[in-house]
C-alpha cells in the first residue's frame, strides 16, 4: 500500500490518475534539491537536442501540484509521443513503482536545501497560491520575517508530527533520501547529488544517458552539456522555471549554484545539533555520501 503524502499544495493520490508508460522517467526529488536541473537534463537527453521547443512545465509536469487539474496533466502527457519525464516531490514509497520506469532522486546538502527554501518562499506570491487553492492565510501563512540564519536554525530543530503532511523539514528530507537510499541497488533507481552536477556535469549526464539507455552522438555532447549548465538554465528561466508557481521573479528561482552557503550561515551550536540529528535520521553511509 502506498503512503499518502498530502498538504495544502500537493497530493500524491493524483498519481493513481496518471498512467505511466514503459520507459518513462520520474524525477522524485525533495524540494530545492535540484529538481528542475534534473528534469532539464533528462528532457534534453530524451529529446537528444539542446532546445526544448516548449516550456519545461508542459514537457515535464508536476503531477502532485493541486493548482493544476490532474485531468489537464494527464491530457498533456497523453499528447506526448514516446517516453516522458514526470516531476514529483513525493518520496518513492508514495509512488507507483514499476520495473519499466526509471526513478531519479536528487540530493543536496540539507543546509543548502534549507537556505534555498528560505529564499524561494519569499519569492512566491502566496496570495495568488491561496486564491488558486481556495485556502486562507491561516492555512498557508506568510513566512516569518526572520533572517536566513534564524530560518536555518528553526529548520534544523523543528520536530514534525506527521511527515506525510509537512515536506519542509530536515526530518522529511532525510526520510525521503533514506527511503531512496534503501532502494539504490535496484536497476531502475538512481540518486543524483547536486555537488556532482556542479563539479562534473558532463560525467553525470553521460552516466544518466547510460542509465536511461539513451545514445548520444559524441559530437552532440558539448551542446547538450552547455544547455544543461546552471548559467544557461538561469538565462532560460522563462522557459524552465515552473509556471504553475507564481514567482515574483522567475530569474531569482536560479538564485545560486554554489554549495556550502547554508553551512556558512549556521552557528556552531546549530551545526553540532544538525550533525547529531542527521546521524539519528539516516544510515551512516547515506550521511557520508550526502555531506561530503
């Protein structure tokens, strides 16, 4: 039985209404852990060209997002020939798992996830979101006017009662990654680290093409890698940033590609508590891989 993840923005039950095809790719990445980057890379590889030709939202829809009717998502996917790339922030235990579908889970240093989440919440027009979902400010409050270091501290210390309903926490992030880590030896599951995308994008893309069974001519690789670079993606923000979310600035979505900013902002006591909590929440080999 699938775990049901639901909150004021997303509902994993919608996956039951979206039939998968053999060869599909599901990007099941925690929030702010490289989702759009991995979506873009996968879409470029499946299309075998450097231009998408249409907004990424249309090619790789966010299945769980309640602001878009699931019927519209299903119809858009049905119009696509061949293999598709589908987006979700749902952990793998909440998804229909098929041997003929590839599942990619992105990972990023948790404190960089926290900092990126801080900036993203402040870039979203929540009045538009609330109006679209028919919910109140009490149900979706504005982010507190705190500095990034205070946000990160609270994110580290927060205790979440139900991981199925609150995706913005250290606990939820580590649960999502731990679930994927237990499945990492399955042939259709792969974990991708944000640091590797930053350090060796060509190598990661070639490995992913092999995972997906996609053959790319040698001469086409430089153009594909350049199209997937962080700077090039930032320049194409209008095409790549999720349109379903009312961002105040689409360019600000790609705020920074650097790693380590979250650690730099955390105080000594918070860092010590962070390392203790991560060790409690995840197996040691995952922690070593994630924090390297």
